[in-house]
C-alpha cells in the first residue's frame, strides 16, 4: 500500500524536534519501524520530523566511568564501536545480530527502544545493563530505568511530546546475549541478555532481560534471585535456569513459535546466555 500524504520536516536540534513534536507530528529516525506501519496505514502522521541529522544525537562515548550511546546511533555503529567491544562487548554483539546489513545501517537505537517491539533485541540488553533511558520533553530532561521504561505491548514510559536522546549505563564485561531468531527477520523468538557481578568465584548479583517470549521485555527476577550468593559454575546455572520464565503468564504464540515452544526455549537460552557470560569472568 501507499502511505497517506504527509509533510516532511528536518529538526536542527533536540529542542527544535520537541517544539515540532508538540505542534503535532511523528518522529522519524531510521524509519524501519515507522515506515512499514505507514505503508500499511496503521500509522498516518500528518507530519514527519526527521531527527537523524541532529548534531550530537549519535555516537558512543565514555563519561565519568559510564557509557553513553546517542539515540540516533545506528545499529552498525553500535556493533562496530571499539569502546563497546572493549568495555561491554555483548552490547556490540547484540547489535551485530539485528536484522540485516540494510537494517543495521539505517535503524537506530532510540527508534528501537521507543517502538519497543516485543521481539526487539535492545530492550533485553538495556534491562541486563540496568541502563538509564535518557528522555527530553518540554519540561526538560529526565532519565528512566530500563526496568520501568518497558510497560506493555508497544508501550513505554515516553510522553507524546518527548523524545529519547540516548542511554547511559555502567560498562560490564561478564555479560552475553543469546537469541533464537526468526530466520527471515532476525527478530528474537526468544532472546536472553545476562549480566553477572562476580567476586571471588561467587555471584554477587545477576541481571537477566528476556525478549521475544512475552508482550514486552521483562526481567527474569526469579532466576536472578536463584543465582545471587551462589558459586559461579555450570551446576549453579543449570539449577537456576531450569524453570526460567515459568512464572510469566503472558507468553506469545504466533506463526513463528507456539507458546509451548517458547516456554521450552526460555530455560535453554537463559542457560546459554549465562554460560557465555561465565566464560568472560
């Protein structure tokens, strides 16, 4: 199908984008989520506000011991960032497995987080990082913890007159992302991001984000609790992973996988993510 008629506007700054958004319109970053919806006429914005060329809205940097990634940073730049590969390699690895080359060259971090597709990779990664999602609107900037940002099916803590400006998180090396992906799109049927804090061979804390399985990305809190205080070993991981996701009531079922299959795969990919993280300790 063909989209309905719209006006195209290019924002020159974050504040300019917010002003244009307040006047009515829809944010356009990479367009990989929005444009297909427009073609199907599931979204019919009268104005598109292009934020892709706003100075300073893209890039990966380190500030005061934390890493910041701008919202307009494309997946390819996340995947190839030497800073991320040195400090938080699983973030770069997750980005490298998003879609195909065309998607990675145009799709953006902020666009993926704002759209919050149930099968997107970044939400699980942000949950495992305990990342701050940086947001700005007419009332100024604010930050939202990833655990509070993802709220439901395509629903996030982002007002209609706000935009995501970036993410901020403490670097972590003992982390990994394991994904059972759809062959055509590379979206996650089940994806698990795991990050471990290990001292003296003991797991001090664990953070696990699950995507693809439910209507929105969520923490595997019971697995986290089962790991805390235990010695880091394959036996510990096996015991903590075996019932992963059993407490989640809302499991997806679609043409890619049934509810039963997804439930069976959550423990498998939880274990794989944790074992891969363990190898980096």
